[in-house]
C-alpha cells in the first residue's frame, strides 16, 4: 500500500489545480487581444513555476513543479497549432520535437534534480517578464483589426444555394506587428422599399408574410490575420420569397434598416449592435 502523507496530498492537489487553471486559461478564456499576448502570459507564469522548482529544497515540490510545466506547455502547444491551423504534420513534428527536448534536458539535471541555480532561474523570470510586458504594450497600443464593408452594386437571385449570392465583401486589415483574431462586426440586411410582389403567399385569414432575408459573413472559425496583413471574406445573402427567379436587386449601405416601404425594392446592408456577451442583437 502506498504511504501518502498530508504534505504529499496537499502538494499533489495544488499541482493539479495549478495545471487545471493554466489549461483553462489557455483553452477557455476569451482573449480580446492577440493570441501572442496570451502565449506570452502563459510562458511567464510557467517560467515562474520553473523558478520555484529551482529555488526550493523540497524534492517533491520540484518534481510536481516539473509536472505542471511539462503538462501545461504541451497544452499550450496544442492551442497554438490549433489557433494558427498548423496542420497534422506540423503537430506531429512539434510533439516529437518536444519529446526529444525532454530526453535531452533530463541529461542536464544535477545531483539535486535542478537545471540551474535559483539565481539564474530568477533572472529567467525577469527576462521573460520584460518580453511579456513589451508584447502586451505593443498589442494594446497598436490597436486592433480594421474592418471595411464593400457592398456590391446589385445582387442577382440564385435558385441554388450552391451558387451563393454575394452581397458584399469584408476587407480585414491588420496594422499591428502581431497576428490578430478575426471577429467581424454584426452585419445585417433587410428588404427595403416595396417588396409586395415578392412576398410569399400566406394562409387565408393570416397576415401577410414578409420576404425572408438574412446575411452571413464567411469568415470561418478562429481565423487570424497575420502581422500587417489583409484578408477578404465574402458576405453571402439568403433570400426567400416568391417570383424571385431571374430578379436583380440593388444593394445599398445604410446606417440601419429603413422603415419605409415605398419605391423600388432593394437590399439594405448595415452594421447592427451586439449585446454585452458579444452576441448579435435581434432586430
């Protein structure tokens, strides 16, 4: 039977909780800045844990600290390759490189299971802290992505969903030296003008059904724009009604959905608000 004393129990529990906290931050915390800043903060924390392992005289604390660093670093690696879409080959190569590095560094341990002196470990924390602060300052002061909506002059109705109806394009520009995550504004469309001849038939005694119209920005999931780079994403229109075959409608950029129903029908595209959780506000 394994003899586990109270000190071992509390040290092990603390190591597990620290690891869970780091992995939760890496995988679940919504980060409003560049992913590079998030990586830098994580590495700073792990460097601090490493420094503790090099300064303590407690062998058990050193061993558990190494476990926290290695496990958290592997988790951070998976998040980075997932964020930037490195692909399966790069992921496998990276894991093999980490394994090779672990086999190598174990040969650098001294008789006390340390890699460096406590002083050098503290210096390492200082260096990483300076670099992290520099990254955060650059990230916070250079601003975020710039979004430009470029509406089409008109859109032709497509019978097949496979054809798509591009109503606009969103040009995303990154003026910063760090990669930034794409979060396009909440663009909406509405049927402006008189669409009475295109409304779908309604049941007897029921109110008139409106033309169903909505829009979707095809910006993928977790897309990033590289430093000083530009990406363009199509804005696809979904339109459902009657007598639409072969019809072409003008597209206009507006500040909101026009409330008039007079004149020729057209597609109004505009930017709507989001709620405090970042979700689109229903119109």
